[in-house]
C-alpha cells in the first residue's frame, strides 16, 4: 500500500465523521483497534464507540491541514470547528494494518471559542 493510499484512508475516515457515517468509521478500524487520547488509554473499538460516538454530529467543519505518511503510520493535523463556535486543532498518529486503521493516538492542541483562546482545566 502506498503513502497516497494511507493518506486517502485518513481523508475517507474524516469524511465519514463529517457525514456521520458510523458504519464507514467502524469498517475502517481493525477488530483489535486501540485508541488513546488525554481522556482514554488504549480503549478498544467497542469502548471507543460507546465513549466517542454518543453525539457524533457536533462538528460544523473540519480542515485537514497536513497528512504525513511513513510506512505503516501516518500523522494528521487538523482543525475542527464545532456547531457551538468552539474550535480545536489536534494531531493524531495512525497505525495501519493493511488498508485498515489499527490504532489512533491523539495529541490535543489549543481550544478556542469564537476565535478566543479557552484555557482548559487540568
């Protein structure tokens, strides 16, 4: 699989989120998928959907700023703007198993509300 193919998988995943297409997101993950973020440590696929898909249509728009692939991995940096005016910019590290996503590690950036920096609680 080429770097372009992996970048396309990432683009397709983000498009599925915007379309609120849970089935497409589920199908892009391996059965042994793991997710880590500042709020979650190595959660499995079922737990990911239980915790992270409760309200899935809250994003008004997203911008994929950069996708960098290397072998079976990719970094993606993106900005999302929520329907309530809040926005954030994150970087995610993807690990692939063939043409499916095996792991995502999220690194959170700053948050904003209507263009103003919002300090996050610790």
